[in-house]
C-alpha cells in the first residue's frame, strides 16, 4: 500500500476515534451521554442482542470494561440484558425503545455532519467513495481467512 493512502486512512480513523469528533457528534445530536457509551449503544442497536464478549470484540475493548459500560447503559434504560435461549449462561445486551431513539438521533446527527463534510463533492465522487470504502471494508473482513 502506498504511504499516502495509509496516512489518509490513519488520519480518518484518528478523527473518527477522537474525543473532539465525539463531542461534535453529541453536540449535533443534542444528547448528553458519556462518549465511551454511544459507540456501544449504536452497535447494540445494529447488532443486538449481542453478548458482552462479542461487543467487546467489536469495539476493541476488554470484556470487563465493556461489561461496566453496558451496566451504565442499562442504568440509563437505554439497554436491557436478556438471557439467550440457546445458552442460558450468556446474557445478551439488547436495545430498549428509549435506546433506539437515542441511536436514531445519533445516526441523524452523523448524517448531517457527513453532509457538511461532503459539501462540494459530486454525486459521482460520493458514490465512488462509498463503493471503494465498502470494497476496502469487505477485503479487511477477510484478512486472515487463509488469504
């Protein structure tokens, strides 16, 4: 991979993971929520019900940290914990109606922010960006699959 592409990707990842961007997103959404919690909420909304171990793997955090953070989301009534029928030992996190509303508000705010970021981009450029990012993400999912 050429150095410019790698640097651009690292810049994007850095910005998306920065506390500053999180604050901008939360402000745009008009939501007061610990910035460590909303990525979990969004993933539980899109992937749930999901076990703490699966969620920890998704967000790249350790199990105990994610467990404490999900407990906070539960206290805020944004997430509920339920026992999985297939394995009674596993308690999965699932979104509550209130949590779904917060996740939708965050998604709408993210959409507004990206509309501002992409102002001046042609429809063709936006389609190309979407296509190439999707292709990159798909290729990355298969790294280590016996390339």
